[in-house]
C-alpha cells in the first residue's frame, strides 16, 4: 500500500514539480535514499538475494515519476504521535470496506 500511495500522489503532479514525501515505510524511503532501484534495474529487476523485486509492477512507474519530478523522501515513525502520519493512518483505516 505504501508504494501505491506514493505512486498515486505523484501521478497528480505537474511535470517537473518539486515535492517532499514523508512516509513511515522504510522500504519506500530507503529505495530512493539509498538508490536501490538503480541496482534493481542493473540486475534485471533482481534484489540483492537475486530474487525478483517484489511489486516491480508498482516500482517501475513510481521510479519513472520520481526521476521526472524533483522528489525528496523523509521517514517518520508510524503510530508515534506524528499528527499527519496519524491522520493518514486514520483515513486509510476508514477507507477499508466493511
């Protein structure tokens, strides 16, 4: 879900827009902070264990958007009292069909 959330948010940006993405997902943040995606692409979409990268169908368009916009990433601990992170979590839970 975290990958999809960033993907959908970036889809609505104008070309070349600058945005700072805050996420409680170290997977998402570290992918871009540590440029994991560069190695994935070079290794034929295989991770460091030589296994296929999970969610490559989401990562590919997300990487394209990140590289066409001015995107920076920051990490926030989830469920730690950060007002915006708590709000987003409440919205996500409320959106789950019952």
